[in-house]
């Protein structure tokens, strides 16, 4: 039995196919509607996992659903590994954790192959149970190497206590590792879970799958590690769980729950949990409200904004959540295109999911095709696509990382931000785009007080990004620009934006894009500049300045020029890591040398 999907209608069919080579049969798409229903017009190749009907010309591929994933459950007899050696028991005792707690949590011990050292090591094994069933195991050796069961479901450690916490209206503690979870249990607090993969804030499928259940918990106590990664995880958890439902535990000089247990005992750890404070949503703070951050910043320096892996651009601008960016540019300069590229980079490199309100990018299929090209490295057209596998690897990835708010009519700002807030909590989105400002619907005739209207809109955006620890791009058109003597538009400034100087005064980032529509030497390239006129926190957000770029029309990517004026071509499919060769765009060597220098004679086309 094979499950296939039609590339024309996206319908899914089950067919009976021999596993060896070509299979002939009636077409699942058209035969049922034909007079000659039994004609074998459809062929399916089980090795290549593709099919074709020579009657309706429909093509099929093997269906590989990205939802309802099939997980592999650990294949071990669990009771065989729950007896612990004296050395392991003593090790846990040195960490303040008793044998009774180890028995309660079914901690085990087993020799296991560890890829980090390429050999078998004696490992502590932490079982992950869901509704009483073993669904995953974490193996940890004496050198702190660890691995999870291959292909197993990723769930919270101590998952089953969430339901008990809901039933008893308790407070659920969230920590960053299994040792911290055991430490909290040792202190006497029953309801505690740990993230399964440390402070990997972007990869939180365990959160997504339990979102509905977590919504029923009344209060959370966030007790992540007292370091930069722990602070990032804390911020991600509070924005998704709801800041009004979260308390923050203070560890003072200690790194995590286990350190408090070891150095000060169970009473001190239990007190830190009981005295956790609700995150303040008012405007009054005291030092104790942010002392965990102070300790980390003192030791490690201020947190730096995220980078895109483009050195000369990263020097000028780095990206922090809790802020918004105003983006403008001359007409047809590619403002939206540039922000699509920035979002794609931030998503791929840092796991920041993306949400759009972009009426000017409609229809969604067209906007999707532009985003697709940035990840795939080739145009969203059949003639450029190397294989169905290449296409669907990117399409499935985007299905889990990109979201659009796309009503029939324009929305007002409150409606837009309410949808964005849903995406924060339900999907973990932290990167948003409103494109453009003038498509935000308003019921009022703001010609009477346009300045006040704009100020109110921008204040709401600032409140949203702070409350949800998000980064938002607001694209705004400039007033009519006058062309220079050579017939080109100048770089628009923030004060050229139509409506109010507050577009520049209130933003954290000020960005202007200018792009030539055509390159004089290579027809698929254009060039231009991105002017960063404002990065509010210079120490962490960048130093501002102008970035010279080349724009690749084949895949919508922006690339730096080097000092010789040459461009580095990036045609890699980011998801599969396969490089796409643009054989259709061969350019005479003389033209390439004239444009980029002799070192670029052998370009990847």
C-alpha cells in the first residue's frame, strides 16, 4: 500500500503497489469518472516514488504528511534498567537528590552508544512518560554528553504532572533540565516540568503539542537558568504562556535550582519557588524584579542582537525583540522584498517564526512564492525546480514557520494585533510585518488630527512588541520624492515618510532601501543600498551606516559586494543544503570578468 498525492488537486489517495519498479493501474484521479474505468492509464514507480497518468496528465508523488508525525517509541524493557549502581546513587546524592526521588521518577542506568565519543558509555537514563506510556528517553553520560531516543516524540519531562496540577489548581514550575526538575521535587514542590532540549527557544514542538492543556494551568513559575540562554527561554515562555499568568523565581547568585539545593538545601529552594513574583505589568519596578538579568549581564556583557551572517551588514544592524523597525524607501525599491529576506534569515538562523499582515503582497500564493525562493535558492517555477523532494522540503518547512493574517477587507490595528497575539501564544511567532502602514484601516477622518492618530498607532505597536517580546517591521511609504539629475530617486530619509516625524522619533530601528531596477552587466542582478539611520541601542543593535548590496532576481536574496566590487552568489537550498545551478543563465566569460574581475571566471551557474 502506498499513499500518494496529486500535484494538480492536492488530493491524497491510497493505492496498492508492488515494491519493485513500475506499477500499472487505473488512475485514482480520473478513472472513476471515465466510461472505461478499468483502463490502466496510470503508472507509479515505487523506487522513484512518482506517478503519472497519460490520460489526464496528472503527476503524483508519495505523500509525506508534515502533520500527525509518526513517532518511534523506545524499544526497551524499562524495568531492566531501573536498578542503579552505588556510584550513580552517590553522584545524585552529591547533587542533593535522594534515592527516594530517583525511585519516584524511575531514573535508570544503562550502557549506551554515544555519538559524541563514538563508543558505548555508562549513562544515566531519564524516562519521558506521556499519559503513563514511555515515549522518549534521554541518555546522559559522565562527560555531560546526552542524546534523546531517535525519532521519538519530544514532550515535557515529567509531562503527566501537568494534568495533576490542573486538577488540583496548583502552580506549575518550569525548569531548564532534568536535574533541576528532580531538585524541585526534592524540595517538596510536586508540580514541575522541564523543557526536553535545554534553552533552545526556537524549537518548541513540545510546547505546541501541549498548548491547549497548558492554557488550563492557572499559574506558572518560571525557574530557568540564570544566564543569557536561560533569560531568552524565560522571555519566550512568558510571552507564550501569558505574562499575567507567570511568576519568576529569583536564584540570586546561583545559576539554577540544583545549585541552590546543593549550597543552601531544600528549604531555600522551596522558599525561592514560594516567593516567586508575578511579572510586573505596571510601570514601577524594583531591582529585585530584574536581578537575574543583572547577574548575567555583569558576568557576560549586554546581550547582542541577532545577526544575519552577512558581516558588513551585521556591523551596522543587529536584531533584538521587544522593538519595532520603521522601513521606507524610494518607489519600487523593494522595501517589502528586503524585509522578506531579513525575516527569512532570522527564521532560518534563529528559529524566529514569522507572521504577516501584508495586503499589498496579496494574493498569498504569490507572496509565498517569493518567500519560497529565498529558502530554496530557485524560483517557484517547475522549470527551475530540481525535484519534487526539493520543493516539498521547503514548502513543508514554511508551513510550520510562516503565518499570514489575510482578511478580505483591511483591518484596524487592534484587530491586527489581536491576531498577532494569538500567533505568539498558539504558534510561538516572534517576528511580525505590517506592510504597509496606510493599509491599516481607520474609521475616523484623521485629516483633522493626523499627527495624533499616527502617535497612537505607534504607541500601540510599542506596547505590543514589549508585552510579547516580539520584533515588528512597519513598512511606510515616503512622500513624493524628487528624482536627481540622472533620473534616479535618492535614498529616502525617515523624515520623508508621509504623515509624521514620529515614524523616526518613536522607532527603535530606522531603515531605508534604494535599489536600481537593473544591473548594467548581468541581467538577473540589480544593486542598491540599505541606509540604517537609527539603531536605538548602539551597543547591542549596531552602529548604523549604509550597506551596499547586490540583489539576485533569481532567488530574491541580497548579497554583499566585496572590496573589488564582486558579488558572492548564494544558490544553496537552505533546507536540504543542496546547491542549485542556474544553467539557464550562462553569461559570456568576458562579461563576467568585466563585471567582477578574473577571480570570478568560474561562477556557479
